[in-house]
């Protein structure tokens, strides 16, 4: 192992000035690079040039999450907790080279947490060193404004706030331009950039594909469990109305000065107190800045972007399943749990569809099957197929992890495999399976980033998702491509779940 960090090495020139990182093993690290600055609710501006050399040796501040951090579920999704600030427009870079002629493919990670929480370093598995080293790619992760700081509509208070409801997306657009303008000096190819993100990060990928100001800053995109219909529904509860609720909570007439003068923690607390359950869903609002893909259709530029879309088998759906002795149950006993929930006739139909789609899984997995994000992801895939677009790929992480007798892949479960970081997440390390999945998945992501085609030596042939030939690569103990294999199952599962949540429908 090697470590280098001197007054002169490694130092990289950006358009605003020089920065110093460090080299560990074969990877150069640059942390907390400021790509912009922004006054509250205003659009971001590029950083001012500086003299001398700035250190990029520590992760930068992250934005304030809408709800307080709460350590939970770290066995499945190990987390980091970090200092917060409104001054959070920064990014991190891991790269195998700082030769401006290296022209490595660039993979830009947009973190999850909806548009309300999360950060570029929130999860331990977001660390980019292993992905950069394994894939010989430049890895970038980005912080930006969220929740009340990034998406509150105060446009009525003047031109400089006209796009306040999309300020957090404008941050990402500025970051993408910073990457385009500077990444060559970090060994990257500005004409070969892939954005990828999970959950809210996947929705950010969708959004950037629809923002004209981001055109030309990336060529490929990967949406991981992130094509939620909520992206197309956020405008139904306007953040303008929410701003009015905040003023009412304070007992003052609407005025921007009150919000501008509040300390950040007080502004966040006010927003929390003004937000009864589910009143507001933070996120971008259509105002001419971008078009919603599932309503307005993909922009002409978005149609030129190579795209991969996928989900995890279980996502958020625990669906009341609590079977502690699962590993010792017979097939008949597991099926009895399904029949108890849905009745024998409906349960039998569900299982027949389930066994056909997932022959290697047992009956209990049929209960926790995700039917939400898979449905909305297929909407995007079908839209592209109907548009005749060829460079579209679909995947599913169908693996059941060896935890409590078997736990279906949850929301975020693919991330350690994508980043080649299963060494950091113990639950991903089933003997003989974890490393196999890591090679299959990470290599697919890397190859897609480099060429637009995820095929690799670890997988059977993976064909694009096209109309009449809707191929999905199912990553599992035995990974294989399947053609339109789960549509009827997912639709029927959704129907049963609705009936279960509304018992009168079961009559």
C-alpha cells in the first residue's frame, strides 16, 4: 500500500484554482470540493476563484435532513452521520489518474433520501474507492440543498426567487457543469459521463434528464429503485401553500425577510412544525424549468440518453411478514401463511404466478414482493420501448439474503454490489454468492458507463428492453435474463395488497 500527500502532490488545477487531495493505493482522493455557493432560496453561483492551493482532504458539510438522524437498520444499510450546514454545495472524487489525457469514463452518484434527506457520504457503501479501482473509472458523489432549503416555493417574493422550488435541482445542474468543465484534469472524459442514483437519487436522475440546462453534461443514466410516480405528483401539494402555512405558524404576514433572517436550524424546525403528516412531499415543481417524464413524456434530449432502470425484489414491502422460524418451515406451512392473508383461492393464484416468475423462491417471498416501484419503473421502460429507443436495459435484484431465515432484497440492497463494497456490509457476504453478485452487478454498471452496454463475462447475454421483447436481467443466486416475466404477477399482487389494506374488498 502507498500513501502520498505533500505540498505539491497530488495537486490538480480547476477552473477556479488549485486543490490538493491524497493518493491511497492506486486511487487519488479529493473530498469536499466546492462547486458552487448559494444564498438562501436563490439559484447557485459558481465558486469564486482563489489563489494558492486549497485542501480537498475532508468531506464537506452536508445539508440539513428534514427529519433528525436516527441510527436504525445499520446491519442492512450502514450509515455515516456528518456535520450539517447550508453551505453544502460540494462534491467528492475518486480517480485512478490525474492525467488530463487519460479520458476515463465518469460515474456521478446522486444520493438517496428522497428530496428531503441523505448525503453523498450518508451510507458507508457510497465510498467510491473500490468502484474506481475495480472499474478503472472516475467516481464523483454530490451534495446539494434539500427540503425547505432546496424546494420551498417563495417565488412570489421576487425574480431572484423565481426558481426557489427547484433550487436543489439547480445545484445538481451546476455540479454537472463543474464536472464537465473540470473532470478532464482528474483523468475523466467529459464526453463520457454517466449519472446514477438510488431512490431519491434515481428520481434526481430522471429529473436531470428532463432539464434543458443539464443537456450535454452526461450521456448515460441509471435509475436504481428511483422511478417513483411521486416525481410526477409532487405538484399536487404546492410548496407555495406550504410556505403560507409556515407564515401562519409564525403568526406573521408573508414576507421573505422573516425566512431569510432565521437561523438554519430554526427554519428547519418551523418547516417541521408546519408539516402535518404527508402534507408536503419535497421535490422539484414543474414551472418551465423541466418537464415531468410520465406526464409530458421524455424530452427529445432525454431520448438520446442510454438508460438502465431497475429495482429490488422487496423494496419497502415488509407487508406485515413476521415469521421467525422461516428456515425450518415446510413448503406447505409457508403457503398456509399466504392463504391466511389472502384466502386460499386468491392465494393460490398468487402463488401460481409467483412460482412461474421466481421458481427459486419460496411462498413467503410472494408476500413481500414489491409492486410499487417495480410498476413505476416499468412505466419508464415501457415509455422508452414505445418510443422505439434501443439503448434501454432493465434489471431486478431478486436475491434473498441469509438473514432471519431469508430476507428479500430491500430498498438500497444493491448499492454495496454496485460500488464493489460488500466488504463494508457484512450481510452481503453469503459464501459463494456475495462475491459472484458483486462481480456481476459492478461489472454491468461499469461496462454500461463505459459503452452503454452492461454485458460482461460474468452474466448470460443481456438484451435491451424493447417493445415485444421486454428483457429484465434478474440478479439472483443464478442470474438470468427473463422476458416480461412478472407483469401479471405484479399487477395481481398490487390488487391483492389493496384488498388486504381495505378488508371489505376481500368479500
